C-alpha cells in the first residue's frame, strides 16, 4: 500500500479547472474534501477499497463535482490539486 501511495504522490499536480472541464463533462471528476488527504483517497480508489470509498461517499467527503462547483471553479479559474486514478480524476481545492 505504501508503494501505491508513493507512486500516486509523485503523480499529483496542480491544474486549472478549465483544463479538467472535459473530464467533468464525462462525469469522471471526484472532489475530495479538504478534510481528507488527496493521496490517501486516490490510493483507496486505486486498490479498490470499496468499503472505505463507500464510507467517504456516504460521509460526502468524496463526491462527484456538482454543476454549481464546476461553474464557480470555471469563473474563478481555480487551480486544484489533482491525480488520475482511471477512470477517475480526483481533485482537491486547497485555496
């Protein structure tokens, strides 16, 4: 598990929302709450830890990006932390 976390940590990057909008249109962008570590969330998705991911979904700390959030990020040209865990793109706003 630590090896997966280290790999994903190296794959995180800051990216402007406008560069992610095409993925949002495909419905594959997940917003990771600031209360949850982005790499930890990506790791759980990557290793298919269904129980943990479902817990976060139920707690709403891991959610699909809403239209309202996408519009706000578009208007603000928000820069987000992101990591790809196919088919998902996980993002986190740390501003």
